[in-house]
């Protein structure tokens, strides 16, 4: 996310149109937006905007505006509440009957039915479609037939999904999963219209959903325009005429544009501006806890990081990072040193437990050196940290982390930074398992359960397990926790699984991140949800 005086000519010269025509505000020289439109900073998503193929924040922001699913998460509390679901019944925590509310349609007029969900979920799970979020459907019976670990699919649809009538479908899971209904606010579970299947290429150019906004146009590298859907049947109708998501490759530029009145909303206040933001914006600056944790992940698929004894090296690197100093001096306490792999936003009933990481998350230079020596030293005598540097002030903290490691180990280049220019390129390198050293893996919760902080990232072959960590005891505890009907017992098993992460250290917890945003005097009713994403539909303009 970014801003200042945008070099529009530079953006437009390199933009590749992925949708319809270039948006007027991107290259036509106009002011953009228009009356009643929110002008907000943004970054190009990694993939086209398919619900089951988007597992990163920038694409997720758009999907949250153009889709509504069975449930959604309360923008204040994070609690899962019914939207299209009238009810979800179960007697055994494994077999569920989903009944839909009547009166919902997609923005093209097509009725949303049980088949809209079942077809979408089957598409997401089928291995042929190569959807990033396919593992979110792995608990449905028949998933292994449509998405085998190797080879071709043995079936096209999951046996656990059955359409009963237009408003009813049943779901049979392959194990008990007491909190499964609470996961259904995640965008991967969105319904899809027939146009998605009948004319897929054109649908990708201009996605059609059932949320309060419709996609108007998208020019990669420039902007994505959304307009209010006047016929939206939900209670959360857009309070503005639309949202213009402008692409920035430097969040400092976005902040400058905000100050100059060229932008209305920045949801990533740059680290360099945190000392001044309260004076600059006053009560138009938002800083609140969010379900976000920043970590650095080790490529466990690389033998030099996964061989016996390297857990000591990984712990030693963790102990060489002075989290307290970095969060206070760079981030002005808008970050909090992490002591586990989840988030305090969950609180104890949701699974958060302070201190699970133990002393491995405490800064101790002497112990760090000792552990790294006992583990055989840094592979090749050096470790790298890789991240994109176009959003999130990542270069600043990477330099600070490397300096901390270098100082703790008394070595000039024990740690070096490997910056990647764009988020999309960075994500592609991670997805292709091309990392040879540590890499950033910030996680914004999909739904407010500790399961979401653990299973997608560390379960064997999970959707976002980009370091390829695998531990059978960890997997077993996660499976047992999912099957546990007693919430307290389930949380306990998840916390036991976290202890394995503390022992193995496949990823180093750095800090919990607050949601931060700044907005112009042109807006009112601006808020961030517990995921740190602006609640765009509530924003009023003028």
C-alpha cells in the first residue's frame, strides 16, 4: 500500500490489463474516484480473484467486498454469524445440514442456491483446478478422491456434499470437527454463479459475486474499481458509491498522497511515519490490536535446514533477535513481541496462551551463540532474510533483525537481507519453494480460531505451509483437537501442538501486529475489523 505524488506515467507505462479497459483514474489524467467513492491504497494480488485461489491479504480485501458466504465475522468482535445460512444443524459434529436463507442472488440476477455452494466447493477441491485453498476442504468426505496426494483425481466431486433442494445441502466430514461451521466465513467457502463455470476466462476478467460491491474494472499495476451494487439483498449495504483501490509500490508515497488530499484511506501506515502520525492525522489515525502475526520461516525442504541438530541453530537465531527493541524503536509499540504462534486477539478461550515459545523468543546473545555453535553453525556461515519490500515497511524491520543477529553473534554478515521488489514476485518464489534461507510469512487470520494459526501453516502439506514443515505428532494433535467437541479440551490440544513448534522452531515468531490506518477528513465511520481490514461498506464519503 502506498502514496505521495504518484508517478502515474510510470505506473501506466508498465501496466498489463487483466480485466476490461484501463480505469480512467489510472491513466486518463483525471482525479479518479468520483463523488461518494472511497480512494484507498492497495497492492496487486498474486492471483486472479477466485475465492478458492486467493490466500493473501490484497486479493482477500476485494473478495470480502464482492462475496458473501454462509457466515461472516462481526467487524467488531470477530464472532461468526449467519449471513446466507439460515441454520447449520448437526447432532454428531461430523454430519451437517445447511439451510440457506431465501432471496439471495448474484449481481447478475442468478439465484444463489445450495448448488451454488456445492459446485464452488467441488471446484475448489478438485486437484485439476490447482486452487491454493483446496486444503480448506480436506475435512469433507471424498476429498482424497478428488485431490489425491499424487496422480489423477479418481472422482470429480466429493461424496460428502449432497444437494437436497434449492435451499438445503448436507455435508459429511471425514472426522468430527466441532468448530467447522465457524470456519465458513472464510472467502474460500463463497458460492459461485454459473458464469464462473460456463465462461471462466471472461468471469476472471470481471468477477461476478453476491456481495455489496461489483467489480467495475481492473488494470494491474494501476487500480481496481468497485461500484456499489444497488440490488444487494443483505443488511450490510454499502454506505458509499464505490471503492477505488489504487496500487502503490511504496507505502510512504501512499501516506504522502493521503496528506495531500489525493487519497482517502491508507491501511498500512509506514514505520517511518509512526512518530508523526498522531500529529498529522489526530483522531483520523486508527491503531488497534489485530489477528496478525509476523514470522520468519525456514525452508525445511532444504536439507541444510532440516538435518538433525538444526533445531538448535533455528532457536539460536530466534534468541539473537531483540524483539522488544525493534517493536519499540521502529514500530512505536504498534507491534508487540510474540511469545507464541497465534495472536492475543483470540484471548484464552480462543486458544491464545502467552509464553508458549519459552526462552527461545527471549533475546539472549550469549545463549544464541552457544546454541548455534552446538547445532553446527549457520549453514554456509550465513543466513538470509527474504521479503517483498513494496508494502509493509518490510525493508526496515529486515535490516533491524539482521543487525540484531549480527550484533548478537559478533559477525558482520551473519545475516543479510534479500529484498524482492514486489509482493507478487515474492509470493511466487515462496509458492515455487525457491527459498534457501529464512523468509517472511506474515499471517492474517482467516477466522478467529487458534486452529487457523496452526493447521494452514504447519500441518503436513497444508495450504500455506510454504516451509514444508512436517511432524506426525503435530498433525495428530491437530486432528484430535478438531475432533474434540469440548472447546476447552480442543484448545488444550492445539496448545500442545504449539509446544512442538517451540521444540522444532520451523518458524520464528517475531511480533503481533496492530491494525493501523489513516484516513482523510473526507471520510467518516471508518473502522478496521479484527483482521485489520477496513470495513469498506460502512465508510461514508463527504
